[in-house]
């Protein structure tokens, strides 16, 4: 099921310290929470346009991110059909599904491995301050 990471939500203070992971690939490409959220939104909606609306980004921005993801991987993560009378559409390939699965697994492992460190950081930071841009 599709869910938007917390940092895409309404602005304001976050109740807990959160982990954000970005994979810096040997090619120089990057895959992080935004691209993964986009892939998940495409998976849920079957459309790049609908995914872009869900994430409050332009269609062009979403399309460029899809192109970046597809270029970064050995096989495309997303296939798209041109719109028209039949309508367009987009679908994740097995490669796209796998990159989501691996990314979420890395997040889960890192989060559970660093529980004590998160608690320690939580004791050091100020509480209740508005997030800065």
C-alpha cells in the first residue's frame, strides 16, 4: 500500500527523530525517499500523472525523476504508455518493485539497528521547535 513518508506531510515539528536514507550509486545517480515515494505512488495509481498529483509535484518533475530512476538501473523501473483515447498509464517493472523492496528493507534494518542511538539523539535535541527550511 502507498504511504507518503512523514517529511512530505504538513510542516511543523516532528514528534520523533526520523531516519532518511539516500542511496548514492557508483554511477553518481541517487535514489532516496522522494523517488521511492514516487515509485510507490505510480504502483498504487497506475499513472505518473496521478502519482505526481498525490505527491504535489508537477507531471514534468515526476517524469524527469522516472527517467532518472530508469537510467540508474540496469532495467527500467517504470514502463509508460502514451495517453490518447485509450488513456495512458504506467506500471512498475519487477526491477521497480525490487528497488522499493530493497530500499524499505535497508530503512527497516537501519532503523532497528540504531534504536539506542535514536533515543540518545532524542535526549540531546530541543523539543517542540518548528522545523527549519
